C-alpha cells in the first residue's frame, strides 16, 4: 500500500477487499521507523470492513545489510518466532524471487509467502525455495499503489489463516527424561533437544522442520546430569555430558543432529 493518509490513496485503490499498512520497520543500527499515517489507514480499513495486514507482522525481508545469507535467514527466523509467540498469529514473509533464491530465506518455508513477482500474471507467481506454495502475490504497481492478490477462497478464509489464533496448550514431546533439557538449533531451523533419560543415558529428539523424531539414546555410557548442546553453521554440533567416572564426554555431529559419535 502507498504510504499516506486514506485521502491520498483510497480514490486510486478502488474496490479493494483488503489492504496492508506499514506500522513500523527496523532499520540499520536498530533505528525504528513508525509510520505517522498508520493509525488513520488502519482505522479506515476497519470502517470500510476491509481485511487488514500490518507490517511488521508481515516481515518485509528484502535487504541483507551486508550480512551473509545464512545470517539474514537466522535473524529472520528469530524475528518471526518472536512475532508468532507474542502476537498469536502466523506472520507472513514478504520478499522477492532473487533474494529468496540467494538463500536469505532458508528455513522460512513454514511461514506464508508474500511474493513480489511482477514478471508473472496475477495469481500465477514463481514460488522460490524454501516455499512450495504462495499466500499473496504482488503482481504490479499502478498509480503508486502495489497491487496484490491473495490465494484464499474468501476474506473470511484469509482472516482465519492469518488472523489472531487462540493460544494453544503446550505440546508434549513425550520421552522419559528426568533432568533439565538442553537444546540447539541450526541456521536452517533443524533443532535437537537432549536430556538425561530414566535409564541413565542421554536421550535426544530432533525437529527436521516437519516433525519431531522419537526419543533415542545416543550416549555410549551413562550420564550423571543433564547434557549440554552447541550448534553452528554447516550442520556441525557438539553434545557434552558427565559420565559415572566424572569424566566429561564430548560427542560430535556433522549432520544437524541426525547422528552423533
């Protein structure tokens, strides 16, 4: 949406079903910009019974600020996780094809995609990895207004998918763990959780960006306390625990926690 109060853009917008309003954005050196017209735009859409999408709830991910692609993607995952946790809704990711193809969106495929792709007809965008489907297609800019189409059967379906959700109860990962747990997450989102099992061996479960694996023992000897975990890029990681002799045992992974040795 073009920034400005409603009188500056509503006549050109025409009979729209929904609109997006930039509330704020993060700039380099943690400068926070606040749109002075956001409240007027937000209220106008409500008064006209239109659907509403808010930036930063829709994360506008278009620049790397000189960072490596893996670091951009890691930052984005952290921001999206915080937004979803605090606002109880699934945030969108707004980006463009070349930026995503360069790896800046790795691990974001579970979030709805808002793709800027003016090279394809409305409703038929190119979908870059890590996504397989799209939610919104920005297909053109006309009269200083971005034109978009949403892939939902109705405004109600769009609100249901992207609106505030009821807080869900905590999810149980199961297991027979009797200690505090440690966790490690790799830049692509794969995650390992580890703890001391009832049998005395270190137990782990792994998130592969689709589902959690079952718990399994990975330590060659019994442990006396909760383990520790470290992860860094390229799938490497380490697990530490103290065995019954008092020795600190180190185990390594090179495949994001699939195997340990």
